[in-house]
């Protein structure tokens, strides 16, 4: 009795050991990596050179003006999302004004020197550039003509805060058409061309 029980126990133990040896062991699940938020970097379409130049012509309130602007990119990316940059822009514009005051014909020429920050947002793979523009403009004149008589004035000029926006459409890698509008001490609407180095 004892021998038969021992034989049965050994047979069952041997079969169980053989079955366990043939059964493949399951691999422990790999530890999951910590969750990170991956962001695909935005491909920049900004020119290699930080300089760009604009020739502008437009309407002032009142008068007409023309001039040239130079911009230098001081920050390649203001916001982490999107293709954008910040530039400082300055130059010189000449404004010709003809008006009528108290039945008198008045004309004078002003010099405008802007000191503006320009925030560029590049869209459509860099072909369209739009954004706000804000800063201070220095406006000064040294002579005035009243009823065809020229008078010299000693006014040193004034500083005006201007806020506006602009848009550029790039035809080629370097050349673009530009439009701009400004509000503040006076109003201006300008059209022109932009050249990026």
C-alpha cells in the first residue's frame, strides 16, 4: 500500500515537472516609460541674415510720404509655438503736407524717424508674413509755406506713440510686397517693397 502510493506520487511529480519544463515562461511586462509630451519643432523659414530693408510710399493724415526702413532681427523666436521673430526697425521718411487753414494755403515738409518693434509671424511656408508693429516716431519740420511765402520755424519736433500692423507677401526668397498701417498721434497707410538679405 505504501509502495503503491509512493510510486503514484513519484509518477505524478515526474509528469508535473516535465509539463512545467515544456511550458514556456511568460516574460514579465516591460516597465512603461514615463510619459513625456513631445512637440514637433516648427521648421523655421526666416532668412539667414538678420537684416531686411523696405522702401515705402503712402498717405499720412494729412499729406503724402515716402522713405526707407531698415530692420534687424533681435530675437529668433518669441513664442515656442509657431515660426515667429522680433525685429527692431528704424529709418527715415519725408512727409509733404498741403492744407488750407483759415482761407490760407499752408504747405510744409516733415521728417519722420520711426523707432519700432516689429513682430513677424511667418505663414504659408514663409511666403506670408504678418504681425503687429509698435513704438515711437520722431516727427519734425523746419519750415512752412503760407500763401507762397516761406517761413522758418524753430520747433524742435515731437515724439508720437504709434501702434499698427503690417503684412508682407514674399514673391521670391528675398523680395516681398509690403503694406502697413499706423495709428496714434497721426494715421498712416503705407505700401512698398521689402528686401531680405
